[in-house]
C-alpha cells in the first residue's frame, strides 16, 4: 500500500543514500583509527583518563596528535612552523 505512493519511494531512495554515506564514514573512521582518538577524548572529558593515557597515545601516534593539535590551534602554526616541526 505505502510502496505505491510516490512520496514513499522518494523517501526510501533518500534513506538509502544516507545509509550508504553513514556506512562509508564509519568505514573511514575504522580504517584511520579515529575511534582511538574519540575514545581518548571521551575518557579525558569524563575523567576516566589522565596525562598517562595522553602520553601513551602520544608515543603511539605522535604525528596524528600533532595534526589534531594543529587543526584545533592553527594560530600556533603560522607560516612554515608545522613543516619545520614535521621535518
């Protein structure tokens, strides 16, 4: 009954597109290890992690942490400062 309505079909197409986009984003998050960053961030906010966990993460992912810092504090990396640090 509902499938015969043009509006239903249109909404199902849109839903399918959104589900596909969500799957792709989830795949990228898993492949790039962003879940680790997300978990550390959440643990820090809720007090379940401290400086020890940040140091451990920094040792395991130094470039990633630097990129996150640079993205959130662009004023600290004016000019070629980031390039100099990464070399």
